[in-house]
C-alpha cells in the first residue's frame, strides 16, 4: 500500500474529530463555535495571534471605525492597526488597515501587522499591504469577527526586484461567527525578480487560515495565492523554493506536503443547513536562466509545493457544500550544456472535505509542468495527490473510516502532469458512496534514476482496491517545447460570492 494512503487512514479519524471543535489557536467554545463574547474570550483570541491584549486599542460605541479615513463625526475613530471593536446593539464596525509607505529599513515593528477583533451587528474589515523590502518581507493580517453579517477582505502583495537573496512571508487568518452570513476574501501575491550575483535564492511562504461558523445561513471563502519567481544573469547557483518552512505555522494542515510554499486551511460550518462555498486557487511559476558554465539550478523540494485543506460541515441531508480547488505549478530551467538541473514539487488537496448536506460537489484540479534544457539528464519529480471525502454526517465521526456513511453529492479529481520525458491527463469521478473516499495519486518523474513516465494510481480507502483513472487528452512532453507558465487569473469555475457584505 502507498505510504501516503496509510497516512490518510490514520489522519481521517483525527481530522473528523477536529472538524467539529474548530482549529487550534482560536477561541472556540464547547459547542464548536468561535467565541468572542467576553473580554476574556477576546483576550484569548489575541493571545492566540501572538498579540499582547494590553497593546490593542479598544473601541465601544454604536459606530466604530479604525483606519486612515474617518467616515464622520458620528463615528468613534482611531488609526491604530491593532484594534478591538465592540458595537452596541444594531451598530456597525469598520476596519481599514493599510500600509502607509515602505520603510527601509523598517522603523515600526508593527508596520506589516494588522490585528482586529469585531463584535456587532455588521462587521466589515479590509487589510491591504504592499511591500518591497529585501532580502526579507513579512506580512501578517489576523481578523476575528462575531455578528449578524461579517465581511473580511485581505490583500497582501510583496514585490522584490533586486536580489540576489529574496524571501517573502505572508500570513492571513480570518475567523468568523455570523447569525446570517460570513464572507472571506484572501489574496496573497508574491513577485520576485533578480539577475544579480553568482548565487541566487528565492523563497516564498504563504499561509491562509479561514474558520467560518454560520448559525443562520451561509459561508463563503475565496483564497487566492500566487508566486511568480524569476532568476537570470550569469549565476552559477540558482535556487527557488528550496528552503524548509521558517516556522511550523506555515504548514497549516497535517497532510502533504510537509514544507508547503503555499498552504490554505478552510473550515466552514453551517449549523442550520445553509450553503458552504469554498474556492481555492494556488499558482506557482518558477523560471531560471543562466549563461554561466558549470552552473546548477534547483527548483522546489520533495516536501514543498502546495497544500490545500478544505473542511465543510452541514447537518445531515440539508444544506449544500461546494468546493472548487485548483493547484497549478510550472517550473522552467535553461542553461548552457551540462548545467545540473533539478525540479521537484509535491501538491496535495483536500482532506476530510465535506460532512453532511443534501447536495455536495467537490472538484479538485491539479497540474504540474516541468521543463529543463538538459532533457532526460535533468532530474524531475512531481507527485500530485488529490483526495475527496464526503460523509453523511449522521454517524459517529470518531469511528473507524470503514463506518463513514455515504453522502449525496458528486466529486471529481483531475490531474495534468508534464515533464521532459512524458505527459498525461488523468481523472477520476464519482457520486454518492463513491465519494466517501476518492483519491488520485499521479507521479511524473524523469531523469537518470527514474522511469521517465507519468503514472496514475487511484485508491478506494474503504476496500483498498484500485480505482482506475481515466486517461484522456493526449499531451506532449515538455523537452524542446516552450511551455506556458500557470496563469494567475481566476479559473473558469470560480465560485463568485452572492450578496457580499
């Protein structure tokens, strides 16, 4: 049996239990909901974000605003970036956290950190940062909201254009409890460019954590993470996304990969049978060129790449869970003859994904394209792993995986893999009981120590029997051909929010 399949079985019971009580680090009550109802609960939430409660500005009133542009005399206003807002009955909270200007070197330790807690009828929060610091840029935004309607938007952008050493770290966390509706929009964008030095290093680490609890209706989450890396010039050594994660927090889940460059963990719980909708888009483009002789180029690692964890819960036979996930990665290397080239990646999505609901749909799409100028002498390895798990929600989730009940719904996993030696498109799909445990594991390898093929393997975790993947759309190996890098535009099946705000 594949080692990762054994790991999925072991994690399935654990994950099922965690799904009902909320993630670690948040202030969650015994009923499994976010708790910001008291000062003690709020302070615990701040501490979980690494913030001393004594350092925040606290606002209490009918209309509370934090940001650069006070709406008017009726509003209780502050320009602080670490704020607790408690609105009186029927009141409204607004938060706008923006980066004022680049500081090189940074003079304010909190310049790149926004932290907010809101409780009130209507809560709106926006967190926007744009940074160019080198060699290291760090951005953090934490938002906790409890009210009737909650809306949170996080927009983090890092652009580094000098080098030769560049690293970007982006953290976004949104926790919401609403009587009617939660909406979270997260965009993390990293661009790195360098043609300086003989040794060039670029690393990106992005994490997005979303927890949404709706006692009345709907949850909507959109996470968009992109990394665009380019190294050039006459460097003798080039590295992109080869270092391990700088802290455990950048691995937001227990599944693969263990050192993700992009990690998203989305938990949605509609207690009354509403709509849970999650859209995840992760894209990485890595490009290396050099004119130096006796050069080496390395992209990615066996334990790096993209990780997605989606968990959606509704009561049995009511409500709807919708999940569309996309993980796309492109790696391109070019150098003089005999350049040592290595390309690795390890994408995985989406875990114990959907519990309960009357109509569920999960679509997982993963693609990797690797191209190196040294042909079959280049070492290339990519393992695409997709898993969909839909359960009825009317059974004991702490029981053995073989006792998980079937849920009405559809599921599909789609893989595109290309390297210098081979290319293939595989897919599996199902409905009802077939979606209880559906996985697709595709390995694409090329190089002197590998078979030089893209091969599928689908496993039914209930019976441990093979589920054959469907081969379609003949594709061409990448060697000698120009390849298109992943697009950062939204996929065609993007789930748009309805009734936002």
